[in-house]
C-alpha cells in the first residue's frame, strides 16, 4: 500500500463516519448542507496528494462541481421552485458521470427465498391478516405517511431484513402492541434488483480488500487510486441521502409532514423508479439512520408498486403480490409466552451482532425477543395474497 493510498483511505473512512447519518445542526437546511460540503472539500484539498497526483487534482474539481449542484438544488427547493430543483437533480446531478457510476456498480439482485419482515401495531394483540400487512391499498392513498425513500401518495412496500429494525423504524412502540410478518421473495423468474446504499463501501477493511482484488486483476499502478477517487466522489451522495432527522424535531412533532432530510432521498426514489425500471430495478436497499450498525448487515427496503391501469380496480400491486409470499402479522408478545421455540434453521448473518438499545444497554441479537420471534415466524408457512 503506497503512502498516497493510505492517506486517501484514512480520509475516506474519517469523512464517511463524519458525514453519513448525521443530524442537521442548523435551522436552515441549505446552510447545513452547504457548510458540511464546503468543509468536506476543504479537507480534501488539504491532502498533499491533491497537489501532486494529476488524477486526484481532477477529483477536486469533480467534487466541487457536485457540491455546487447539491447546494443549487436545495436552494431552489427552499425558494419554492421544486420543478427546477427536481430537474437539476435528475438531469445534471444524477447524470454526472461520478454519480451515475454508483448506480451502475450498486445495482444488486435479490436472491430467491430472501427473507424480509414488516411490522404493524396491533392494539388488540391479535393476528393481522396478510392483506393488512401488505402495502397501503391504492384506494387509501390518503393514509400514506411521509417516509425517507417514498413518493407522496404512492404506495410502496416497506420491509426490513430483520424484525428489530422494524421496531426501531416505528420509534420503538410497546412490544405488546406490535405484530410482525415474515415476507419471502419467492418468484425465481422475476429476477428483481435494487439499488444498494450499503455504506460498507466506506469501511477500511472493505476498501483494503477491494484494492487487493483490483490489484490482482488490473496491473495499472494507478488502479487503486482510481477506485479511491471513485469512493471519495460518492461521499456527498451518501451524505445527502442519509441525514438523520433532527432529534429536537422528532420530539416536537413526530408526525410532521415536511422533513427537509427527506428532500434528496425522495428525489432519488423518483429517479430510480423512473430511470432504472428497464433494468428490472424494483427498489432501494438502505441502512437505518436510527441505529449504529458497524457490521453493515441491517437494512431497510423500499419496493415500488404498480398501480392498476385497467378499469378493473384492485387495491394491491399484482406484481408484488405475485413475487412475495408472507405470513399473517403475529403479535410479538406471543413469543414471550413461547420461549421453547427451536432456534435452528434460521441463522442470518446479523444474528452475531450486538444490538445497542441505549448508551449502556446492549444485547446479542441471538438473545433478543426479535430473534425469538423470527424463529417462530420461520415455522409458519407463507402464502400469497
């Protein structure tokens, strides 16, 4: 590993840790965005390699241009010119080679038999039907809330690859009021894909391993540098898509319709839905901003629905209801009464994780009620709507 490569890796790790999943510290969102991006570019320029290596010099100009586009978009949005903001995002920002290259490399397939989970409140502590556990019916669009990767008034199917994350995303409701359903992607012929926003690409161990792989394939001595530049130019995108909602705003109004932290994610959702459909991209994989997941194994998913176009009305997306099978929503409290559920046959990678419930409260995932309930759901046969 050369000295330049080591310095770039350290820079990537530090900047990603400092910018991804942070909460705005300014009342004016555009000011927060502008300040953070300016600091990021200033820190990058301080690296000696930006003055000596020609390709890294070019990267400085690239990041400067990307930052300018981001600031222009958010300023237009705050001025009320959402039309211009959306057009700049789609036609200039996402069309920029440095940003577009991410989509080409981060589109991943969903394997058949992949398991997901979805939760809903169950005040009466009874099972919830499969229809009620599916996406919001098309006839009830008015009930659709404002989510990070969502489109206003457009039903999507929101899932997670573990039940604990469902609980966190619902702001930790009483576990006696929670019902969880298991979803299984069960169609071997649809071959759906998602855009992955897995921040693992910025982890030091992952970067070093990727460089070793690159060096074994590409003998160009600058190949590792090109890869590191690729990562650096992606940090602004992850920054604007994964801002954590400001804590004091959550306490003040948990149901506030407008959250500035959702502006860029929702533009991104619309772009992915419109532009990548031809590649069979049906959704987005993304980490939660509500937890710290150093292992990068806990993910949320947004899957796009297809509303009916024929005179025959249906409340649920035919495609999603065909490719997913699911269980009823089973109350989480049920697992508290059945501690003898066998924990064999269901061992996802995140079971080895340690979950932090608070500053001084943590537990192994395998010891939680969430894993206990997932094992219970694993004993229940899924079915389609």
